[in-house]
């Protein structure tokens, strides 16, 4: 694969010649002529979801609540924050490199917004740690993966996929990195999110939970974005599309997610068990595969064991009590109908 030129006067930006990758573009963002109809509404939603962690109040109360958590809850809280911080750090660094090989200006635009959002997420975890956790603990949380073999293995798996593509940007490594992006956004975060939802359900760490909800709202748009990219690859470059590799990587991701969650939470936090972790991860994998129009990997798993937490996951609804008035402050999508502009 060839990296996009920054300036290519001989390029062709015509919609009929445009492809998701391997196109010959000028470098101009011509957003009046777009090939992929899903890009415009996605842009509207992603911009409408704008938020900053400084505007999410209540973390000082969480600092008090944190001291009253059990030792198991504190360990899980710190370990999951460490994992989420690492994942979003990887995404912030990797997405611009990934975008260098996308030859659709409307999709490049979405990836740029995602990169910004991932940086906001990293800042959010920093804000949480600065407010909730004692200063002497913070470095140990950031670098928890250096001493924890289970977390290190997880980080190495996704990190190496990205590094392989960076070192050798061929078709196979690109497609594998694309699946890695989809898995990271659609599967790797979500047992961590469920842990914070579970705390909020028990009236604990409510400000952290509110910030996590804004993060999850962003991540759900990233899931849709990468599902759409994968579908366009299948349509335009079927020789690159490897369904067997998708299934194989999903199976590995599910195993790692269950192993990590049982390692950091296990049966030690009320409301979460090793069994619910297994069922939830497998159920979630099935839903993410369905979005790619692929059959379920775990046919026997058909229900979400955290059904009682679903209201907290309905992030885009202004009716969700969990968001109260703050969701209205951040959501601007209603002012953006019918145009790329505000």
C-alpha cells in the first residue's frame, strides 16, 4: 500500500473514481461531493457529541466515595482506568497513521474527529486520576501494565498489530489493523464500562460513571465508523476481505477480554461474576459480528446479562435520567440537519 501524498496535482477527486483506499486523490477535502452517504450523518453526530472533561462536575464527591470502596473495587477501578488509558493512547497515535492510507476525504474527516475524541478521552482519565486518586498512586496506575502480566499480554496483542502495519503497510497488515481498530472500539472497552455502570447502579462513583458515559457515546460512533469502513473494503476490495481472519481475531479478543476482566474483577465485586463476564463478552461479540453481517460466534448466548444496566448505555437519549441536563448541553446535532455546516 502507498501512503497518500499531501499534495498531488495529478490526482482525481471525482466521486465515480473514489475508493475507500488505494485511490489517487489530490489532497483536497471536497465535502460537496461525497461517495459514502453514511459519512455526513456520522459527522453530524460526532460533532454534536462534543464535550470536555472539565465540564463534567462531581469528581470531588467521587474522591470521597473512592475511599469507601472495597479493596477489590479500588483495585478494579485503578486497573480498568489503566487499561482504558492505554487503549485510547494507542488510538490517538495510530489513527492519523491509519488515515494516511484512506483515500476518501469524508472518511478522513471522520477519522480526524475520532483522533481528537480519543485525546479527550485520555485527558478524561487524567482528570479522574488527578481528582480521585492520591498523587503517589498515579504513576503506578499509568504503568500498571508493566508489572501485570495479564494486562501486558493484552496491550502487546493490539499494540503489535498496529506496529506491524506501521512497519510494513501491506494489504494484509492493513486489514488486520482495521479489524484491530474495530475490536478495540467495539469489544475491548466494554467490560470496563460495565464495571463503572455497576458502581453507579449501586450509587457509587457517579461522576466517574457520567464521564465514562460520554466516552462510551463517542466510542459507539467509532464502532459504526469502522464497521462501515470494513463493509466498503468488502465491496471495493473483496480480495483483501478475510472473513476467516475476522472470526479468528474475534475469538482471541473474547478470550483475552474474559481473562483480563476475571483477573481484575473476578467474583470480587457485587453485581459482576466470572459467569456474567463470560456471557456479556460473548453476547457483545455476537452483536458486533452481526453489524458486519457475520453469523454469531457464540450461538448459545442470546441475552445481555447486564440488562438492568442498559438504561445507562442509552447515551444519546435526552430522556435518560443518568445524563440529566448535561446531555442537552453537549448534544448539538439538532442544529446540523441537512448540511456539513452548523
